[in-house]
C-alpha cells in the first residue's frame, strides 16, 4: 500500500526539463515541441527501491535517427545550473548517471559469463525482478486492433510491441543488492531487459531520466498500481491465452465493456 501511494504521487515529471519540452497541466505528458534534442525530463521525486517509472510513447516524429533514452541519475534536477542538451553523452559525462538508448530490437543486456534469463509466460500476472514484484498488465503496451490485426496477434498474445512503437511502454527501476549497491533495470512492454547498469549508489536519491529524443516526440507517465491484478485483468490474460486472434473476441459471449477492454487497452 505504501509503495502504491508513493508511485501515484511520483508518477509525474519534474518541473525542470529541457528547453524544447512542454509539459501538460498535470505534468504527466512531455512533448518535444521542436528540433530533435533538448528533450531531457526527470521524475518529480526520487524513486524508491523497486519503484518503476513507466512511460508510454504517445507520438513519433519522422525524419530523425534515434529513439527514447531512459535511465537514472543521482543528480537532483534542482541542482543543475542548466539542463543538458542530451542525456547521452552530456548528462552521463557529469557522472553518477546511467542511461540506456532504446532501439528497435537490441535492448537486452547480456553480461559475459551469465545466461540470459528466459522471458516469463505472457499470461503470468506479475513481473518478478529479484525481490520486486510488479503487476505485468500495466507494463504492457498494446496496438489497436484493425482489419489486419491477425497479422500481429502472435505479438499481441505475447504482450509485445516493438520497443520504439507508439503505445510501447518503457520503465526504469533499481533493485538493491546485498553489497549495498543497486542494479538498474529497464522494462519494455512487461519484459525485463536485465541489469543494464550495476553498482548504483543507494545512499543517494536516484531520479528517473527520460530523454524524449529524435523520433520520439511525446511520452506520458503511466501510474503503476502494486496491488493485486483486477478480475478484468485476469479475465483478459485467460482470453489472450486461448483466442486465435483479437477479432475473434467480437464473437465471444461477453459483456461489451469486457470485450472492449480485452481488445483495446
């Protein structure tokens, strides 16, 4: 309950941000209004251990190379004389900052000598990252169904969108380790990408870094409820597991609201 309350309060962007960013009135949507850079944003509050800062890509902009960049920093945004133009390399070069560039495909981090962990089954209701347990359903971005949905439904049933696509959901958190440090994890559409940085200092507050860079134009913060999955969510997971494709949901004997929830959200 304490984690859920903290996450609801922290699911906003800091009022200090890059010069090309415009925040909406709720500070939950960040849009880069021009150029391709100066799109740096931070979480309003430092994150608690295991607390995920999750955003959904709302708008893309053609013509630029590169995508969203996500990470953590031990710098309090209030302490910055000027918000850097880029997270990579500018903010990282200031030290105590760890940022991961999101690409279309190659986001998993494989450490030499370690085996890559297998992805959990998509209908499992929780994502487990060491001792952290997060309801998976909120973490997953989903495409809207259309006349060609059946082509993408293998991806839909696996809870997968391309990492840089519209409606994709990307989050960052840190998991404390026995030696007193922490590992940073990036989560993309409900899948843990592995520890992308190690040895983070847990003695200092760590803020989420979201760089609305290049072809990513607008993102929105998604609040994460750490409680038990709802009955609607559990129903959707069972339906996804058994249907051939999303268009088949229309033929099921279900209440219209549940059909819409299963197809669109």
